[in-house]
């Protein structure tokens, strides 16, 4: 059983931050640290916010509030662990404490090089001894024994401090551990211990450092081996493959009824990935569409709510269509960011002082600004619409098939002539209102840009997104509402709407259908280069080379088929790693090579042997993007590794777990999730099914009450006879009987998973031997 944890942190905004620059302002940014990680930074520190795991986990919904910044004390910013073995000895001269200082790991980087020069200082009573200093490392190995004699007086605690040695100035504190006398006497420390800061009272800044508004949510779970989830997966698959008339009584329908609005987004994401991995994304979306359309009476409200059907289609577009989105929108989005033109149509927001660079005869007026802005907006909107309507052939077939099924379903439900546009609105509502427009509004969230836009560019993007949204609405409510100042754009919008109708007709004109139960589709096109750029690659066997010389610069290309590289983009000689051979793509601990931002690509050759390629990126953003792209490209590969080594095999042992065999089993569970957001996650069916199981647990009591314990819902033959045995009553009784059967099967599967979790937890507890007593 593996533990799965995810921490979602969103820094929303700040207020009343102190000035750090001579200009009387600051250029603030935030660093999010987990597990007391300390990041080497040499900018001015404003303050910090510390949240314990208990505080975050106290509310399942997480934290969403303003929190004041507190002062940063370097002596309190510690991380890492130390390995000690302590013995209490006694001879003719009295008692002696023998402290074996073996090693430490993951220490805070105190030097500008991103490392430290650590040494240990041991205190017992009035005596102290020091180890030697290990230069330029965060993973020192001392293996030194220090002996201290007991002095007269009351028993003393043992304190071990770690320090970073500095040639100039005072040494920097790295952390400490302390053991009271009773622990030394009864159970001397032996093992790894977390380093702690110096104990001191928390200083309250009184809000003088400002505050941040944070949204933080912690999700923790234990994932069982795959076979335990198979019954639940089979129930969900049966739902979408069954006859349409059984939709309302399927286990998936029961799950949908039990899901509240707050959880629908996450559930939709997991279900889409789960069905995509089984080759059933099309039938799944068709199933939800049928249910949504069947219960909609007003076509104007179709798919306008945050129902499971709407959220699932939205997540499906983001998961499958991101390369398509980038190809369509990125050129114009880059232009907007680079040109930084001032555009404004709303007279209430116009700033005539910003228009000096626009050439006018005389002083600029609102009319002049409006005309110039209209020209700029249409200059950007034109290429956007050209790219969209010309992208039929580049749209992923899975999306086109899903839209084809969606249109057919809507046409059958609303065949009347007055509802002719509903079939187009259903598609454009997803493609334009939930996909293209949000990506234009916030490009960073869709990986179109590395940074958020400045205020002026954000306003330009907002105007473009509003225009695309109006086009996606096919002219409905055009000229109505509060934004009448958009009227100068109406001629362009109306002209674009007719082009969009033709585009939607072409988009759904596609043959073929998804094979039920077929293999997972590749998430990356085989021959399309989805990512390229310079990386540092480690030589296969850099014997005798220093770490910094073992990594050489190469230019890499990634497609759905190959990870290729050469010395430069122009070089014709390339080496290649087939993507089909990739079995894991993981981060590497900084301590493995004393280098940051390193990842590993583990492949299996034709003979079954594993090979590891180590690659270093220039920053954490680039690392996340390459991890995402590689995991996505290799998502359909079979026989993925279940465990990996986050370290490297150096000096005849693994740096992470110290095992001496190169072929030793991995010491950490592999991750199939990427790092760019939910829509980019490759497929992890066990974790996804575990989340569905947890969601069902939250509604288990309601499930019992609604379908199994409600005595007012009598479906016996006698009850039907007493009620007249009408055809309608009989149909309702049959539907309710099917729902009760589905609920009973779900409850049985939940009970089996409950038992499996309990058994595995008992096994884990039996495996854990009593460890050393920690302070």
C-alpha cells in the first residue's frame, strides 16, 4: 500500500507589504516550502507564514483566509535529519557518554553555492566536542565517535547542534536535537532524528509586515494494489456500456447524485482520466450527456451549470486538447505580451495619459482612443479567429468524436426549428466559453506563458476573451446588458459568428468511433514535437569526473515516439531514446549529485535491463514542464515501475537508501501525475479509483437512507396492485428497484475496500518495529 499526498497552495494576493527598494516599493514574490525545506535565496526577506499539517488538515475544505506575515529568524529556518548512535558506558572513572555522529541529510543550503560546510557540536553538561567540517555538501558523512565524561551534579540532557562553518563572519545554524536524561538512561538514541530550531517564543509582528491571502488544501490517502479496485472499476465501466434506458439506475448515476458541487471538479477530473485510461472516454461523456440533456427542459440552460457532465467535458478538453490549444493560440498570445499595446473601449476606464505614444493630431480624445483600440483589438482577434476556424484538421479526433455525439444527442432532444442553434451552442459553449476564452484570459494557467500578465496586458487579454466569449455565444444577448461599450466590435463579432457556424459543422464531420475497452490513446501525437530545448545530460559512466563535468549540454526534442538529442539544434547527428521504452520519469534528490533541478528517465531495453538517463534543467519551472511532457508522452506504456530510487548509485551505494546493490528495488513509489495542473496529469487508475471510493464513503449514509432504508418507497407487487398497477407506477417501481440494486452493489464493493484498507494498515503496523525514542 502506497501513501498518496497532495498539497494545493494558491497565493491569491498580498496587502500592506513593507517597502524594500529605494523607490519606496517592493518587487515581492513567494516561495512555497514543504517539510521545512529551506531555499537558498539572497534577496531581501519580507516575512513568512508557517502552517502546520494539523492546521491545514483540520478542515477538509482547507484554509482560505488572510494571514499576517511574521519575522524570519535564520536560526529557526532549519531542515533535514541527523543519524546518531548513543551509548551510556560506566567504568572505574565513572560514567561516559559515547556519541557516534554518523551522517546528516538534506541540510539547509546556507552558502551562495546552494550547499553548506557542516560540522556537529555535541554538548553534555558543561562539556562539548566538535566533529570535523565537511566542505560543500548538504549530505555530510562524519562517522566520528565523541566521548564525554559525566561531571558532578544533576543529570544533564544531550544536545547535538549542526553548524555551517564560515571563514568570514559567524557560523550559520543548521539545526539541533536534544534528548532528556531519562531518554539517555532508558533508551539511548539510535537512528535518524529531525533537526529542530532553537526553542524560543514566537514573535508576533502585529501585522506590521503585511499579510497574504492563502488558499491551502491538503489531501492524503493510501492507495491499495490495483486488484482491490477492479470491482469498483468494473461497476463504473458497466454504467457507460449498459443500455441507455438503464442510465438512471447505474452505479455511476448513484455516484453523481451523491456528489456535492464542491467535490464535482475533482471527481470529474479523476473520472475522465479513469475512463480515458480504459479507452472509454467517449462512452463516458456520451453517458453523462444523455443524462444531462434528458433532465433539461429549457434549452437556454443546457450545460450552463457546473454539473458533472459540464465539468467532465471541460476536463476532457484540457486533458486531451492542450497541444491543440497551444498550437492555435500561442502565436497571438505571445504577440499581446511582447507588444504591450494599450487598448480600451470602456470610457469609464480610459486613461488618456497612456495614449501619448499613439500619434494623434492634437490632444487625444475618447473617440481617438476608441478607434485606435478597435483597430488593435481586431488586429489580434482576426488572427485568433483565423487560427480557430482553420484548425479542424488539427483538432484531436477524440474531441471531434465527443462533439459529434454531443450534437446528435442535443438534436434528438430539441428537434424543433426554433431550437436550431442549440446544437451549435452546446459545442461552442464548451470549446469557446470553457476552453479558448479562459486560456486567453489567463495564459499561465494553460501553460501558454511562464508568468502572469502585467495589469495593462491583463486588461487587453480580458477584452479579447470577452470578444471570443461573445462569438462562442453565437450572438445571443449581443448588445444587451451593461457592456454596451463593446458595440464598436459588433460588426467584427457578427462576421466571425457565421464563420464559427461553418467551423462547427466541419468539426463534427468525422468518421469512426472509439473502441469500447480499447487501449488508452496516446496523449501526445507520435510525430509532433511537443517540447524542445537545452538540457544538461549526465554521461553514462563518468568515472573520475567531478559532478559538474559529468553533465554536458545537449539540445533535446520530445515527440510521442522519441526523446532525441544532439550537441546543437543544427546538428544532424542525433541520439534517441524510444518513448515506448520509458518506465518511469522522476525527480532526483539534490544530494545525489549536489545539483538542483535534476530528473531521471528510466528505460527498459529489449533484453529487460533497466537504464537511467539523468538530465538537469535550468530552473524548477523547466523541470516541471519536462516532467509533465515526458510523463504525458509515456502514459500509455505498459509495465511501468512501481518504485524508484530518488537518489543515484554512487560510491558503491544508492545515495537515497544506502543499499549496496545497483539492482536493489526502489525505495520510493513512482509518480504518474505531472506538475502543470489537473488537465496535464497522465493516467493513474489506482489513485483515481481510490478518490472515487473516498467520495462514495462521504455519501454512504445518504446512499443507505435514500435507496435501502426508505420504507415509504414500496416496490412490492402487492403495493403496485393497491396503487392501481398502472404502467407509470410499474415503470417507477422498476427504476427504483434497479437503483436499489445498484446501491446494494456499491455498498458491497465499499465494504470490501474498507476491509482491504484495514488489513493493509494492520500489516503496515506489524512491519514497523519499535524505534528509538525521539525527543
